């Protein structure tokens, strides 16, 4: 339940309306005592996706908020620190080129 909302957002908001074939890469890397999950897409980016939702008057998803709440609870209950880094990818012309999520779980 931690990565599903990120993958769903990537597909529904970043890749769905692309005029070209989109790509979603999911990597799960175990290194000693750490699990790193990378979700990388070549979609329209978060800013444009948000603008599209406002223009289309679509429902605002609570997926990211729910993930944040789950992580806070896990961090407290398990006494760990799950970290999430969200990278808005851009090309050389500073145009959006997708989103990359890096989640680190001890």
C-alpha cells in the first residue's frame, strides 16, 4: 500500500494522455538492511498533471496524503525512518520529462 498510489498516479496522470508511448520503470533494490524502491516514468510531470485535473474539474486524489499518513505511522510504530524523494524530471530545455520517486525503507 506504500507504492501503489505512486504507480497509479504515474499511469493515470502522467502517462495516460501522452501523444507517444509512455514508459514506467519499477525497480526494487535490496542492499544489506535497506530496501530502495524507484518508480520512474516519462510522463507529463506533476505540474502539468495537476493543471489538467483543475481544467477538467476532476476529483483530487488523496493517495499521496494517505501514503504520507501510512509512512508517519510506520515510522512511529516501527521506530524507523522511511524516506521519499520526488524528482520532477526536466530535459535540457527545462520541459517536463516525467517523475521519479525514490523510496528508502530500512
